[in-house]
C-alpha cells in the first residue's frame, strides 16, 4: 500500500567524531548540525512525509545517517551490517522501529557487510555498490532477500567514494544522475544524466516534481529546474563534512502494509 513515512534519527551529541574516509576532517558544529537536521525533517513534513524518529543512539556518532542501517524493498526491511564496525550498534533501534511499523525484518549476516548508502532502487531494479562498506557476500545477501520478491539486483563497483549513492541517485522518472569524476562504472546505467557538482548527485524524490537537494549544488538545481523539476534546497553542510548528504538522513517507507 502506498505510504509516506520517513525514518529519521536525531544527531548524537558526539556527531563531530563521525567517520571520515575520502575527505579531510573538518570541525563539525553540532548545534548547527541539529538546526540543519530540524530544517531537513521539516522539509520532509512540509511535502507530506510523516517523519518517524528512531530512538536516538547517543553513543554512535554516525547514527544520524539512518539510511545506512536498513534497506527497504516493499514491506521487507533488510537490516544492514556496516563494513565500518563502529557503526554496527546503530541497527538496534532501527530494527525496533521498522518492526513496529509492521515490516517483515531480515538481516545481513557475517561475513556479509552492507551499508544502506550503497543501495539505489529504481522501480524493481536494485543497484548495490560493492565498495568500502559493502562486500560481495553483502551483495549476495541482498539478492537472496529481494530477488524472490521480484527485484533485479545489479552490482556496481564503487571505489572513488564512500557509497554508491555518494556518486549517483535517480530522478522520479528513473534517470540516474551522477557526478562522473566520482563514478567507477557510468555505463552500467541505461539512462544517465551527468551533473556538474558532486553534491548535485544526491536527490530525494519528495513526490511529483519536487526534489530535495543540498543547497551546495546550485548549478545542478538550475539544471533540474530547467528540466521541469522543482528543487527544494536544504543546507546539510555540517553533515557533508562527514561525507553525509540529503539521502542518508532518512529512509522513506513507501510500501507499508499497515
Ligand atoms: N549514506 C550515506 O551517505 N551515509 C553517510 C555516512 C557518513 C559517515 N560519516 C560514515 O562514514 O559512515
């Protein structure tokens, strides 16, 4: 059944200690990050999404990046097992949240690793980035979980950035948008539009023509507006310092049964 709920998780007070892998560490202003997170969740609500707060995980610096902890396909939640050990404790509250929303819950098991940021769904096609956080066993477990439900899983090499969705996401019509210098295998995507800014590669489809995007990608916003979309910019600068982006701050639940 169509639903418009989005899981979000309040930033932990220790957010500034979050992991950085492909960028230089910069000081994070946690108060500013909280204000940005509030504006982000407000933008979701303003466009008809009911935000569901997962219990905070105050000891987990990266817990605000809730997208990495779970992958949804229809009503089935696959609880991730991060390639970064320091992030594994984040899944507990998320399991409870998705179970209480009536989802069927599966888990990625050792030796598999998977971060939700490596999974891009376009219709029934599920692209899975195989990179620093997601290994081959993780990709196999996504196949095992979702192919029986009708998914077609496509594995994508990811070496230049943290996650597949650091490099590409998709417009409402399924066109993949990406920043080519950050991509390892652009030819894997059948319909592809390059964008001029790294953070322009991150869109959250809010419904209709509306695209939630980072304020740091004004040229890409212009490009999308020129194609008939309505960009909704939000400042996620403090999260960008930790390799986060607009997609990783929520998990949209579009096919709940309840
Ligand atoms: N899906 C995402 O883009 N997640 C961002 C995670 C950033 C966090 N600092 C990490 O390295 O795990």
